[in-house]
């Protein structure tokens, strides 16, 4: 689980380092999307490496970055960011 991922370049650097350390080829990376920049770059992050198995949205940190409440009813204040990450 890789926290606060904002760019595909970060994932590619982690993939290189994992290979240098002898990580198995099937080692999965789960990327936490916790910032507005991470939301914007979610498509490129998802496609950055075959190791990327999923994106996990950290809604509390994302809400803090967006200066909104993480516990709003229905998370209405995060719906745009959540939808953009999925798309």
C-alpha cells in the first residue's frame, strides 16, 4: 500500500526500486489517492505499472486537502473527486 500517490512517476520509481531489491514480479501495488493532484492523475497512476492492482481513495486525507468535512452526509462534498478517480 503506497500512501499519498500523486504521479505515475512515483509508481515507476517504486517499481524500479522494488526490482532492485529483488521483489517478486507479481508483487502488487495498491496506490492511495489522498490529494487533489492524485485525483487528477488517477488514470495515469492506474496505468503506470502492471503491479498497480487498485487505487484506494483516502477520504479523510483528501477531505483535509480539499478543506471540507470528511463526514458530510453521503460524502456529497467528495463525490466529484470520487467519481473522477473511478472514471
